[in-house]
C-alpha cells in the first residue's frame, strides 16, 4: 500500500465528517424554521421581562429577579417549546425589559400570554431583603416571535 491510498482514506474521512457537520447544522436550522411556522410568524424571537416598578426594588434586586424570570422561562421552553427555544437562540437571544406599576396588570399579562400558548415565568420573591414575601416581582414571556409577544406586552414601556 502506498502513500496515495492512505491519503485518499484520510480525505474521505474528512469529507464525511464535514458533510455530517453540515447536515447537523442545517437540520438544526430547519427545526428553528418549523418553530417560527408554529406561530405563523417570520419575525425574530425575543424574551420579554415585565418588571413591577411599584415595589421600588433597587437595581441589583431588579437584575436578580429578571435573572430568575429568564432562567425560569428558558427551563419551561426546553420542555414546552424546544423548537421555539432553538429559534430564539439562533436569532440573537433578545431579552427586553419592560415596566408595569401594577400587580393586577402583570397577572393579566400572564393570563393573556398563557391563553395564547406562550411560555411564562412568574417570579415571586422570598422576602429576605427588600420586599414582602411572596410578592410578584417579574414576569417572563417567551421566548417567542416578536410579533406574538407584542400582542400581550406591546403596550408597555421600556424599563
């Protein structure tokens, strides 16, 4: 056996691995496209974090509560909408913080989002630092297509 035989085998293996990697990449992309079709939307995906401003939380507290909501939404999306989660990951993982000054409004937004089939993550504080125990602090909505999320949160202002 000469050197050209082993070179051919090596090239064949490299080409095979490359083709498998391309198939994996484009297979993941097509799954993300299917998720967009689920909501009949061609827009990018986003995760919205609705923060209650009437609680007068400090900046660090808001950041921590938003972190809880983002992680909670991510975990729920892994189980309920893995294709949508992949689409969100492939379109930049946008996270938008909005504000409300009412517990009633945050509950209404959560109900509307659930009725539309969106993933939600409603965060209640343990009450160890700045606010009363069991207070609703942040609502995560999504990840889902921007135009769908905007149907339930589009009226809110940026935090």
